[in-house]
């Protein structure tokens, strides 16, 4: 009797007794402990991964803002380059006209 576990179930039809060997009891306890650890570990992992996702989303948002800022800066610089190129072309044309007037160009 020392290595047996007796489970008694009572209902309206009577009482039933089940004897479970100690090894089965240990197996059930270890299995339940394993299930609890897996569920607890899963909750911890899910929480950790959700925090990682939030961190990555914040970084993504900051990078998107930086990208928009850089695109705007690039557009402004391209406009300035276009203006300076046009000014340079105008100055070069004026210099060519002056060179023709004073006879430096054939």
C-alpha cells in the first residue's frame, strides 16, 4: 500500500476508488509541472517578443521620420543645384558674349 495512491470519486451513483501506482503519480506531477513551465515560459516569451516588436516599431517610425526629413533636404538641395547651374549657364553665356564683343573669340 505504500507505493499506491488511492483516488476516491463520489457521485450520486456511489463511490468509486482508483488506485494509482506511485510511479504514475510522479509522472503525472512531472508532466503537469512541465506543462506549467511551458505555459509560463510561453507567456514570458510572448511578452518579451511583444516588447521587442514595440521597440522595433518605434525605431522604424524614427527612421521613417528621418527618411522624410532627408528626402525633403535632398529636394531642396537639388533645387539649389538647378538654380546654381542655371546661374552658371547665364554667366557663361554673358562671358561668351563679352568675349565676342572684345574679339577674344572668333
